[in-house]
C-alpha cells in the first residue's frame, strides 16, 4: 500500500520497549529518512512508567517538524529531564518491565 506524499504518516512507538525483539529490529525510525511525510512519536509514559511526567519526543523530517512547531508546548521541566535520563540508564528495570508485560499479554 502506498501513501501519497502530502499525507502525514504518524507512527506511535509507545510500547516499543515492551515488544519482543530488540529496539533496532522493531523501531520504524529508519523509515523517517526514506519517507519525508512520516512522524514517529516516542513516550516515556508506557514502558518507563512515567505517564505523569509527560515526557517523550518525536522524530521526523525537519519540514514536518517545522509544520507542527506551533503545537510545541515547551521543554520538559528540569526534574522531568533528569527522571527521563535516569530511566534510560536503568536497563535492568526496563528488562523486568518488558518481561512482566509480555507475561501478562
């Protein structure tokens, strides 16, 4: 199936870390270089358990990012940024979360 280049393709990778297989295998981020009309969103809400922090990021072509800049609500707070960095570092906790999620699923 083909999507016209004037249609934005939005990919939500909220649960990516909780899926089976590696991040590199499952992420669609390399497609952003190929499909200029793609926007990929990542959040710390699900797999990192940080829903209340409202932290995440998007990956997309600079032209797409510029078009949505109007909706940008500003950078995360200092505390949120520290929490996100520490969450990324804690790979052991993430591995446990992924195993629990996969068992429940």
